[in-house]
C-alpha cells in the first residue's frame, strides 16, 4: 500500500497528462480543420482554431514546467498573444450554433484585437532592436497587459452568458 506519493511522481504524472492533453488538442484541431461539411464549416474552423490555441497554451505550460523555456525563445510571448483569442472564439462558436448569427467567421471583428496583438508580438520577436520591436515588447510585457487580458476575458464571458440565455 502506498502511504505517500512522491512529489517527483506527481510532477511526472502532471507532465504526462499535460502532454496527452496537448496532443488531444492538436489532434482535434486537425480533425475539425479537415471536416468539409458545408453545414458545419464555419463551426469547424472556429473549433479548430480554438483547439489549436489551447494546445499551444498547454505546450507552453509544459515547456515552462520542465525548465526548457530558454530553448524556445519567444514561444511564451506567442502563446500569451494567442490567448487573447480564446474567449472571442467561444462566443463566436456559441453564436454560430444559433440560427441568428450566420456570419461568425475567422475574420469577425471580435477576433481583430487578438490578431493585432499576435502581429505586434511577431514583429517584436522578428525585429527586437528596432523602435517598433522595443515598443511592442514594452507594450506586451507590462502588468496592465495582464489586466487588459483579464478584462477582455471577463467581458466575453458576460457576453457568452447573455448569448446562452437568449438561445
């Protein structure tokens, strides 16, 4: 009988489950991307992108947890930029399920701030010594950026709750 569980065993189990979860997210993303049914095409694209983002976030957690983040320079910044799309994608997915909102696509205005933040992040990583690169790095690595993400997430959760109530 096991009287106590070793902390190393818990860490290994956590890493295994996170790796399994990331793999599942990427597999679901790929599967939904390949589905070409015209009736559910817009929902498939939204779900594919949502699962891809969740997979990247889980991989970022794995990389940070194992201590190999120094090998993947910029990956955490890209992962953090992608998280701005989670809540809007959930809202667009729920809206796409109802008959009221026909035009829930990947180019929805709800996703434009996330695209802008991802673009700023990529330019900052590609050209870190330029003025725009330094400005983008300073913009994205401030404490208020975390507050902005939390506010955005909360607003979209309220919108999602209101959308679910009206269905």
